[in-house]
C-alpha cells in the first residue's frame, strides 16, 4: 500500500517517497495447530492470554482488561471491542500486514479468540531471535599448506 500526496515543494528541499511492501498474516485465523501452546492458553484463560500477548507486544499488561469487550467471547453484544481493535491495527501496522479496520472488525466479531491467537502467533514470529552467520577466510601459501601459526 502506498499513499501519494501532491504538495508544493519549497526550493532547496528534497522529497523522498518510501514504498513499504505489505505482507500477509504469517498464519491463518484458524491455524491453531501451528502453535498449540498459544491455542490452549487462549482456550483455558482468554483474559490472561490477552494480557500476556499485549505485554509481549510491549504495551501495558492490563490493557485488555479495559476493553468492554473483554467478555466478548462469552456472548457479549459488543461488536468491535476498541482495545482489541487497536491492538490488531497496531500489530498490522508494526509488522506491515495487509488489512483494514473493517477487516479487523469483522475478524474480531466472527472469532474473537482466534483473532487474538493470530496476533499472538504474529508477535511470536517477529520476536524470534535472528541468527547471523559469518564466514572467515583463511589464506594458505604453497610454502605452508596449512595456515601458519606463530609459536612463541
């Protein structure tokens, strides 16, 4: 997704346009078998799971408890809980995931707990440590077929 706006440019100033590639979610909404720990935690205690997920994202651990839709999974009539909507939008924004507020609302309304599981899997995927591999070049000469090491 790329937004382009046309504005007058003062003389002597540079303009840069950044293009961000948008990704799909790393897992589907019903891919609970991808990470059974996440699925089980959400199933047995969704409010605790929500607090854990929000904390891993770097937000206040109590944030989901402020959501009037905290009990949405028990049949609450709140269609789009605001804290859950904000959290889903923030995850999409941080990890450049395709979607819209409208799709977030529909996903939360149709499957509240699965939506939280999907966010948790996305956060977990992006929090995995990155391993860098380096290569070391060793030079040998015909006179010394093995790498030369000085001894003292």
